[in-house]
């Protein structure tokens, strides 16, 4: 018994020391290999392999011999391993590689093909051999191995992704797409996986080599396999990726009809189209679903359609008051027929905002919001959003203290979440409008760390505006004047605001706020579709304040207006100026995209 215990103690002492020695030798071997001292490295790697039988050490050992051009020793070593492991195809692949490196391509190909021919019909074996060939950059032989595996195993669905990946590496997009199409024909459940692969490839397809191949193939598959929905779904996905929403519309409608799902694809397409500012296609999608009267999707389509129309009018450069009145009636009809207000709180807020801020129907809007607040079934989070809109309308009416009270209630009841941060931001803005700049800035500086990027950016911008324009003015007189004009803009009293802003230059000549005043004047003119005046205001900033923060932004905004007026050369010059003079600006990337697009149009 004592001898046995002594034996165990000795073993316990020896094993750690051997492990430490192997680790030390391994590090030494890799260092020799990195330093291209292949003679020394080969000896240690061989010793490590003999001790551990690790394939990694053996691969490095053979690589060292090939670097030393000691082909005979490499061949001798691999053949020895093949005799010891006759069923291990990887050693056989290694032998073929040695022949190729030695310059005997014919012998290498014979060895490779012999190995492929002798594979035991087993999926894992085919994958193992094909991977080994890929590692040796024998791509055609790897493909041959996969295809042989399909035939031998009588499973035509196998290895499509593996083969497609090889074609992708070779940039043979035609054959890659063919493999994906064959994969879909036998395994339609692979659609999302194929979409993911194609999305990644398309994003890296700088020369658009894949684009036309994929489109042509998909159209052909849809026409040839009219009863196979998976090709239609992939073509729909392709059109959506390329933002060709009008082409996607008929496909989505066709898929919905064939699947009898009430319009699910159309709803998805509508949301994507609207998010990408194709409001016309989105409206067509929603209207088809509404006409279909599907119980599950009817309400979703109604809400989506109202929101899409709202976004369209906000984006349209020539929206008139009558357009907002028409939308108001659409909202009113929707709510007249609505049974459960809980389903449409966001839509209610959009409706009341339109009522109050666009059409001055303030009492009606407030009454609707207060009625909703009295509903016991409405969730607390939704009530906070309703209160926020009610506070905004109070501020619109110049009831600043009523607004502050509601903002404070929301902030207190929703700490550390977006609605609480939004209320805090709005409360800080009220302090700004009141001329309480120190207090406003203190609140804004806290919000600069908000988890919401939009709120954090708004807080940063207003905090910076206050900091930049109050340092040299102890009375804050110019800033108070500017804040009053800002409040008039918030109240949609743009004519009064414009008078105040134009008088600013006489009241405070040469003040640091001058560029901000011109920018506010641009925003007012732009909202009234007075584009010539808007371009002029931006031009003053560009010319007289080229080193201020607003310079690059003004160049970009002016370029957009020039494009709108089809003054392409002038807008082109603006984008070029941003790229050259303001490369660090956030508008530089956008300008590059616009500049490239305009250049392509001019060239074509």
C-alpha cells in the first residue's frame, strides 16, 4: 500500500513538470517558426508531435520541412503516418500537397483524386476531406469532393452552402447563386440563412457584380417555378434590399394572395417603404390590406396608413393647410369608429398634436387627451405619454407653469427611462424660453449622458448654444431676445418670430448669435416653401460665418434646396466644398454620397 501511494506521488510530480516542459517547448517552437528558423522549429515540432500526437504540431512540422525544401523527408514522414493511420484521409491530402510543393503537379493530382475516390461514404468524411483541400487552396477539388458526397450519399440537398462559400471566395457569383437556388428547391426553410449570406455579400459587392446576376436568376426562377413561393419571397427580399419598393409591391400582394394570410407581406413592405420615405408605395400596401378587411390586420393597416400619411405631409415640400385638414378628417373618422382606445394611444397623440399645432384646434385636442387620461384601462406608460403631449399643448398656449407642473410629474414618476428624460428635456426648454439659462443648462448637462441618443443630442445642442452665447454677455440680453423668438417658433407664430429675428441684427450688431439667427430665418422660410429666401439665409451663414458650427450644415441644407430647384451644378459644388473644407463634419459622409450620385447622373 505504501509503495502504491509513493508511486502516485511520483506520478503527480512528474506530470506537471512534463506539461510545463511541453508548454515551454511549444512556445520556443512557435518563436523559431515566426523568426523563420525552420530547422530548429521542425525538430521541436516533431518532438512535440511524437509526444502529444497533436495534428497542429504535425502540420507545423511538415510546413517547416517544405519551407526548407526537404521534400523527401516530408514525404517519408507522411507516408509513415499513412501506414500507421490508413483510414485518416488528412495525411493522404498532406502527401498530395507535398508532391505539389515539390513541383510534381501530376503526382499531386493523382494523390488527391485517389484520396477522394477512397472516401468512406460518410458525411463527416466528405466534409473533413473537402475542408483539408480548401485549406490547401485546392478549391475545385474541394467542390468535387462535396459533389461526390452528394451522389454517394444520395442526398442532393447536401453541401450547397459549403460549395457556395467556395464560389463566393472565388467571386464566381453565377455559380454561387445557382447553388443557393438549388438549396432552396429542396430546403425552402433555408430561406433566411440564404438571405443572410446574400445580404453580407451584397454589402461588399462594390462593383455590383452580384447584383444583376442575382436579379436575373431570381426573375427566371419565379417565372419557371410559379407554384414555388420561396423564389418569390427571395425576389421580394431582393427588391426590398435594393429599395425598389414599387416592384416589391406586386410580389408582396401575390404572395399574400397565394398564402391567404390577409396581407402580412404587404404590411411588412408598407412599414419598410414608409421608413425609407417611399410613402406612395406604403399607402398602396395599406389600402389593399384595408380593402381586404382582414380582422387581424385591418386595425394595424388603418393605424399604419394614418401614420404614413402624416409622415408624407411632413416630408412633402408643398404641403398646404387643406392637406392637414383632410388628414384631420381621416383621423376623426378612425377614432369615431374605434372601440378600444388602448390600441391606439400613439395614434391619438399624433392626432391631437396635429389638431393643436397644425390646425389650432387646441380645446378639442386637450379634451381628447383628458378623456383618455380618465380611462382606467390605459397603462401607466401610455398615460405618461398622454400627459407629455398635454404639457406640450399647455406650452403652446403659453401656459408655461402648467406645462412645467406636468413635465415634473412625468419626470418624477418615470426616472431613468426615456419618457422621464424627454420630460426633463422639455422642462429645460421651458427654462430656456423663460431666460433662466443657468438652470436650463444644468438640467441639459445632466441629460447629455442620457441613454437615448436623440435626447442626448438635443440636450447637447441647446447646452452648447447657451454656453457659446452667454459667456461675454453678463445680462444675457441677446440670448433672452433669441429665446423669445425661439418660443414664438415653437408656438407656430412664425411671422412674429421672423420680425423679431430680422430686428436682432440692429439690436445686437455683430453678436455671436448672428449665424443662429440666420439659420432660424432659413427654417421659417423653408417651412413656408419660400426657397429663394431660405437659400439666401443659408448663403449668409456660409459666406460670413465659415468657421462656425453651422457652416457645414448650412452648405448641406442649401445643397438640398438647390437640388430641389434643379440647380445641380450649384448643389454639386456645395457637396464638394463640404468634403474638402469640412472633412470632420457629420455632413461629410452624406455629402460624399450625394456628390457621387450627382456625378453618376452627370456622367450617364
